[in-house]
């Protein structure tokens, strides 16, 4: 990726480069210049999650867009997939999302959706980045008479709620269904409970009091054990945990056991196959997906394609192979017939649809896949050299791979959004995966760690 854009937009510590007001202003200017239609001002929407730094960044983006003659519609707090939907439904030329997804409040990020609701291409991001870094923007601003305006939209929550409800079969209702929900003090804190209550569910919500600083703090999809305890305590039929911008879902079954993204993906793929709606008999996962997912796909006669990590790469491969469903174990699931991006609330509605149509609890549906023991470790790194050129790391990976043989696998990669190296090991027992992952992590830490 480029100097600014990573695998999911631009991200960093809030109020420091590149997540400062000056960079956001330049980004607003550059995007507006790149997408500017010939005969009218460009229209751009801006939405955000609940981080304290969102106020600064949305204002800076607004200033940059209007300074280049763009028309801005401010959406306020809205899940990332909701911003993608509004961008498309309003026929805006682009949509800005101010969010660092599952990261803590100290971080923030900016990503962009095009007019079609999909993320910008690498080529578009490269041109925007070139303009931001070239110093050309100061010479491209229009005269005062051609500057833009900004408006605030007040009905976007209602529009998005209707969109989500329309993804749920009209023949089904949720009367009497008890649902526990963790909204991570994030962007879904109003939308998700409203959707389920309007569908008739008995909703118990936790972590729905954002204050700018508590987003993702021991809450949401990154900490599903919190929700699991609530599910057991109140006797809920299912639990749904979203992350800060609500583009991912981790579920909890009625027994209090966590159900991850790979399992959710397989359950939905099998239901599509049962309905003869699994186009090309294909499902896209990632190289980080559990080994059990691939084994299950083979067992059920589903063709599984593995993409690089990142929902943009999952989407690219889905389009390439003609798949209508794909996702990551982290909880991003893309239902391409229904949306252009991963949507945690929509995913939970689709999972609940599977449960109701099959008349089976989640604890039964998840048994379609055996989850192989997996250990995932994150190592803070000072730099990101090619791992194939770090002898200590190469040796540690080779040792683990040799011992596991065909009964496991090793994947080591850098994070695309953070200064981390991720180590994933799968094997026949948890003890073996932990031992191998620790040995590799130690090698990385000794060679390039902070």
C-alpha cells in the first residue's frame, strides 16, 4: 500500500500525523478534486463512529471538501455499512467514514466509499495520495464564488433501519425471541437495538452509553466473553456482539459459547446452498480462516477460495469468482446480493434467519464446522522488513511447520493497519499451537520487536 493508505483507508493515533486536522483537510480537498464531475459540484457524505476525535476529523474533512467546491452532507454517528448505504442511495459521489473500527479510542481512521457504495480502488487512492503529498492542492482551489456548502441530514438512522429490516424475510417475526446485544459503545448503539425491537424481539443491550472514550473498551466483538456471560444470565436465545463501527459480528449461542466469523460464514453459505442460491457454489474466506472451514467446505461440496486478509481483498476475489458470500473469521461477512460491504447488523439478521428457517438453535447450526485449535499472537514491531529476509523468523517458522506437517499450518504476516506482526498457528492440540506460536513470536520480538 502507499505512504498514507493502508488496507483499510488511513489510520493512526488521533491528533497526530496522519490522523490530524491538516491531513484530513488535505484528504477532503484531494478526494473532491479527483471525483469532481464536469458540469456540477461533487456531493460527499461524512459519517463517523463515537470517538472523541471524530468531531475534529469530520470538521476538517468538511472544510477541505467545501474549499474545493464540494457539497457536504453530514450524517453524524452511523455504522460504516450505513454510510456506504447512504452514499449509494443518495447517489453521492463519495462517502467518508471517520472510524478506526475495532481499535481503541486513541486511534482513528478515514476510509472512502465511491458512488457505488464500494471502497475506492487502489488507483483512485494512489491518485488522492499523490495530490496530498505533492503540494499541488494549494494551486487547485477555486475562487470564493465556487466554494461549496455543508448540510446536516437528520433522517439517516431511519433510512438505514428500513434498509436493514428489508433484509429480513417479511414472513418472519421475532416476537418472544430474547436477544442479548453488545454494541461496544460504538456506532451501532442506537441503530441495532431499534432494528430488533421494531421486528418484535425482546432486546437486552449492554455497552450502549458512548462517551467518546469508551468505544471498544472491554466491549463488543473483540471481547465476546462479556456478552457470553450476559446470555447465560438472562437465558437469551442468541447474543450479537458488534465492533465500534459495526461492520463485523461475533455471535454467542444460547449456551454461552462464542461463535466466530468462520462459523457464521459457513452457516450462511450452507443455507444459501440449501436454497440453491449459492452462486457458482463458491464462498470466499481468507488465508487466516480456520483450517476447519476448508475441511467443512470440502465435506459439503462447496468451492472455497482464500483471499488476502482484509475485506477489500475478500470483495475483489468474490467479484472475480462470482461468489455472493465471503468473509473473515474476525467477523466481516459480505452478502453481495444485499450490500456492498461487511455489515454486522445485517449479518446478525441473516444468521437469525438461518436459525428460524431451519428451526434449530445456534448451538446446533455451528456444529457444521469443527474449529481446529488456533493460537493468534500479536507482536509489536519497530519496522516491517520482508519476513523471508529475517533468518531467526524463517528458522522458527520452518521448525513449527516441520513438526505440524499436514495436521496444522502456520501463517505470519504484518497488520495492514497497525505496527504489529500477527502469528497464527493451527494444530491438533491447543498446547502445540501455543508452543509453536510463542516460539515464532519470540523470534520476531528478538529480531524486530519494539
